[in-house]
């Protein structure tokens, strides 16, 4: 009902099956990707696409979320405008 999920879905191993994550506010339909969903105590949902793309459906509307973007969905409403995700941190080798 609340929390954070990160999933990496390899579409080559899905055998034509779909993969969806349902929250109280939205459904994220994965299309072979790396994504995360976070659900608040109130059931509001943030879906972030790290690689690939996914569809987010709520309130009778579906939005396509490409890699590097996310959307927020308030419970009972359609997905909000896409927002750009922050760049991942740069990993440095020791001593550099």
C-alpha cells in the first residue's frame, strides 16, 4: 500500500507477457525497462523511468514515460506532467 519498488524488466525473457505494477493511484505498464515506483501514505504515486519506456495509466488517461523522466499521480487523478529525473551520480575510482 506504500513504499518504494525498483524493477529491471528484460523484455527478451518475458515471452510476450506484460508486466504491470498497480498502486492505489496508478498502473505502470512496463515495456522492457528499468523503473521505480514510490507510493506515499496517502496513496499518491511517483513513477520514474531509468531506462527504456513505460506507460502510466490513471484517471482514464495513459502517458508514455521515456527514459530519464517521471510522472506523479495523485490518487483519483490522471498522471501529471512529465518531469526530468536528476542525473545519476558519477562513480569515481578510488584515488581519482
